[in-house]
C-alpha cells in the first residue's frame, strides 16, 4: 500500500472530524452525537447503493430503521422540552 492509497481516506476522515467539531459549535451535543453515531447506517446504505456485491439484508434494514427512529426520538425529546 503506497502513501497515495492512504491520502484520500486520511483527507476524508480529517474532514469528517472538522465537520463534527463545526456541528458541535453550532448545536448542542445531544443533537450532534446521535447523528454522528449513525455513520455506520450511512456506510451501509452507500455500500448497498454503489457496491453491487454488498446487499442490505432484512435484519440490517430493520436495524437501520430502528436507528433512524431512535435519532428522531432523541433529538425530538430534547428539542421539545
């Protein structure tokens, strides 16, 4: 593995960390943390969409729906009071 193979993931990871810090300065942690913690969901969806060998199974899809519901619940419960 050469250094150019590591450049793109390094830049993307660094950008993700900077965007997370920007989000934490703009919103409270109880809003940002559940969204940041859902990155495996985004990875699974993108993997199923762009990598034709990756399939989203029924248990994975159910877990994704539970994750989204939990994020909506957590953010909504804190925003409401």
